[in-house]
C-alpha cells in the first residue's frame, strides 16, 4: 500500500498518563510500516461526555503508514489492550488508561460499523482540535481547515502542560 498520512488522537486519565501516551504512540509507530511524523504538546483537558472522572492528558500525532485504515485501527486497539485498556460499553466516555483514535486517514471518507473516518466528533472536541491544530493547522478535513475549526471551538478546560 502507498504511504498515507493519518492523524491520531491519544488520551488517558488513569495511572501514569504521560507514560501511557508515550507507550501508546510507540506501540503504534513501530518504524516498519508506521512512523511518527509530528506530535503535539501535551494538553490537560476536562473530561468530555461523562464528566464524573478526573482530567485527561491528550496529544495528537501525525503518522505516515503503509497500513490500511482497518489495519491501523486494529493496531491501535491491540496497543490499547496491551496497555491494559478494557472497553466498557456501559460507560462509553468513562475513565481509561489509554485511548487511541484515528482522526483522519489521508483523504479517506469511511463509514463502517466500527470505523468512521474522519472521526465523527472531530470538530466538536477542543481536546482534539487544539493539539491537532498545533501540528496540522493547514490540513483540510471534510472541507474544514483544522486551524479554523480549532479557533472556533470553545477551548475552556484545555491547557497546554508540556512537551
């Protein structure tokens, strides 16, 4: 497969959050078929959806991959599981050790039962848009420039905290 630039959003609010994000990114970017191009700073963010939990640490990354979108999703889920994530359907936006989402995959538009790209809530989430704009402000996704979308979103509760 031809190499594709994809964006990933990573978040954690349990345990050593920064270590989990580093391990998650390293697990996805093995160097053989997926490599890291850029990563954002770390952002501490208020929880989204389910507010009865601690703050998240988030980052976004641009990767170059030769995997299909489906294979990249499979890898992300495998890395989450290896890091101890147990998906609990009863609490969809609950606390987690690690979460890795595909935000966009080249210019692909996919709508499958467990894989929707671009991410369906990309433009609603400041915790994704702010770090993504740091590394891909001029990228146009679904007809919208990431930098413009980030400037328009309510960024309350999103604070840059490190590298």
